[in-house]
C-alpha cells in the first residue's frame, strides 16, 4: 500500500482516515439523512435480548467460579 506524505485531509480526526483518498471518505447527503432523522428508541425486544445476554453471562461466570 502506497501512502503519500503530503496529501492528507487535516479535518480527519484519525491518521488512517486522513490517508484515505477523498472519494473513499465521501458520504452523500442523501445517504446520511435517513439515519439522522430516525430517533433512537429502545424496544421491548431490545430489553429482552439484553436481559437474556446478561443472565447467560452471569450464569456462565457463576458456574466458572463455583
């Protein structure tokens, strides 16, 4: 992989992102809008999955310690 030393994007907050060409980092405004408009909500299914994972990990650690 060849990286140029002088051409980089200073607004990128990470050295690897700064080394990428502009066409790779470009995000269309049309693609970014749907994610920005959707509110984040926690559903009942999310809570059930979290509790299932928490209980499974708790049981696995408890069995490992015992």
